[in-house]
């Protein structure tokens, strides 16, 4: 096991103390105090973080300005729907409901009695350490192999975790907690690493250099494990914010900056999030945690004063942003590099599906709290995403009926595993004669030379779906005819992007669902229209706004 030297620990400490990880855009200390920011929310005073005090509870009115994007502006986002079509199957939501109720009870104990349950809130120190580790790995790969782009690292990371998941026999409880992005074991011989070598070679890196780089990447990955494990053990039993810590909220016209202050740091840690996404998360958090009317509601403010819940909410948001940045290679928060594989489909795509399946329960299989459309959705990090409605990892879900929209990250290993799970669930539906539909949205595997290696490896899963007896419809969209929503929409000033590749929409159904009457021509027409790129219209609108200002 590689030894963690004192020099390396000192370097880490210096980086943390000097605030080198802070997000560009704000210099020096925050301009606005917490009191000033809270005043913008209609509050008057601040309270120390996690100070134990009993409070009375009254319902809090949520923000009502979060509306669906109609006029192609960059600051509006869709509001999660609550109609029957957008409600997940009861089997999905039971685990979520149980988890939320347990968290609410433990949080209530924390508020009323000051007793903190380990793991109740994410450890910011661990999230930062993990983010650093992944960023170090991606920086190494990009610097050692000029010409390679960060999606190659993203694919390697995701597929390596899929392989690790398949190698380790975990029970369901352990699996739900197995969210670390740092791999416990990976080598050059594994499939994800071999595919990365091929991608590097296609990008012009010599075979010997590609092998050497990936081998070193695997070595560095395993060397990072002891340090992260030490951080995890160190902070496992601690409350997530120390005495004297605080999180300020600095707001401008379009962006919230969450500013984490700690006395031992020379500079605070800052992350940014678009105002609209902040309110989206706030609405979802309150909707999820106040869904059980037998428990007292979670209040972010009580009689105009901030509560423990608002501090906890901000800590959860910061951890969420760090986690998804790490999933994208750890450079997303700094310079928006990465995150392209997490792009989402337009709102109108979901509306087209609703027209075709008006009364079905619905699951958005691959989403995040930041880009989800449905009220309930599947996502990568159950331990933190459940606060906003995630029902867990789709790859763990057993589904027998309803409609599932699957727009996965374009990573060959993940796509293979996704098809395995789809086939498993379709078999379950056939055994009970239930109607189950999967609408799979993926890049067409036979085109786009810019990622030819990834597409070649993805051909297997692509052909499995097209050749399946469950395949009812295949719609091919040319790259020039459609677009997506930015994967980093919560950070970017723009929301839409044009597609760089052809896309396939594949309709897979159980035997009972295939017998249902569907106007396939009308569905295809609606989907083609819904996928039409909004990028140019958004750019034109922004130009007009800038000229008017």
C-alpha cells in the first residue's frame, strides 16, 4: 500500500488553508454578510450554526416564481411535476418515504435535544477531500496526454465504478451506501482501462504512452484510497460544521454564491449555483421532507429567523455540487470542464411522452436533483439525492409497470449494464402481464467520428436494444436537427446546447404494453419537434437583452 507522506499531507493542508480551491468570480471576502443576505429573504437576523434551541413551527410558503421555460430565457427552469404521470410507482417511493421519515425524526432529535446522529448530514471535509482526489486524477490524465478531452476521463471513472460494483458482492444495504467515486481497486487489465487506452490512441497518443498513462492513473487512484478513508473515519462521528463555522449566501441577479467560512482557513470556500436552480432545490427539499403530515414540518425560517434546517440545506447543496463536479472529473466548478455526459432532454420531450401515456406512473431513470424534470427520479448518489426526491440508483430498481425515460451518461459500460437492467425489468413485467415501457435516449452508435472509440464499444448495447423483441419503435435524429440542455445548466449562464452527434430514441415495451394502441407516427412527430434545438433562440434572446440593457 503506497505510503501517504508528511509532505503530501502538508501540501493538502496548505491548499485548503490558502483557499486555492475557491471558485473564481469572487475575490477576497464576501461583500454581503449573512444578515444582509437573509434580509433579502425577508428575514432580519442570523443565528449561530447548529446552535441548539427549541422553536415553534409554522408552515413556510415556498417560492412561487419557479416556472417552466417557455420563452427560452437562461434563468428559468422547469418545476417538478406532481401529476399522476410524473409520480413514481409506489414500489419506488416506499423506500424513499421510509428514508425521509427516518431522517426527519433524527433531524428533529438534533433540533430539539442537540443529539447528532452520525451520517445525518454529509461531511463537508470528506466531500472536499473526495473532490480534490478526483480532480488530481483528471488533471494528471489531461496533462500527460495532450489532446484528450475530459469526457474520456468521465467514461473511465463511471465504467470503472460499474466494474467495481459487479466485482464486489455487496448486499443491498451496503450497496446503497457505496457512493464513493474513488475506486477501491482498478488496474490496466480491466475493461474500462482498456477502453481508455483505445481512446487515447485514437486521440493521437502513442500506444506505449497511453498504456503508461492509464497504468499510472490506476496506481494514483489506489494510492488515494488510504487518505480518503482516513478523512472519512476522522469525521464520521462529528457534526458537519464546527463551532464558529458559517455559510453565507451572496446573491446577485442570476447567481447565488454559497460561502463556507472556517476560522482555520485563510479564505472561504465558495461554490456558485444559478438562482433558479437554488430555488428548484429549495422547493424539492421542502416538498420531500414535508410530505409526511404526521410529523412537524421542516422549517427553513421560523418567525423570520433562520433555523438549523436552512444551514443544513445549504450544507447539503454545497455537498451536492461537489459530488456532481467530482463525477465530472472535479473541474466543473472551476472552469466548467466536464459534465457534458449529464445533458438532459428538453421539457417538451416529457410533454410529448405525457400525451402518448397520459395516465401512467413515470420514472426518470438517469437524472440528478439539478437536472431532473419528474418529481421522482433515479440518480447516482442516493445518500444525498434523496433529499430532493431521488428514489435511488436505477440499476438497483425492480420495475414491473409504468413508463421509464432513460437518458444515461454516454459511457459504454454503463449502457451495457442499463440494458441488462431493462431486460430484467421487462421480464418481470411479462411474468405479471403488466404494461411497462422504456423510452431510451442514446447517441446513435454508428456515427460521429469524434468519439469513435466510445461509440464502437457502445455498439453492443445499441444493437441489443434494436434486435430485441421488445423494441417497438426506433427514431433517429440527425445531429443538426436537435439539441439538449447543458449538463452543467446549474452553473452556466445559458441552458441549451446543440447536439454534436446523432441520437436514437428507442421504445422498448413488455408484451402487454406492445398490445396497447399507440399512434406511433404522432409520437414520432411530437418527439422530433420536442427535440428541436433551442440554442440559437436562446442566444438571440440574450443578445437582445444585452442590447436593451
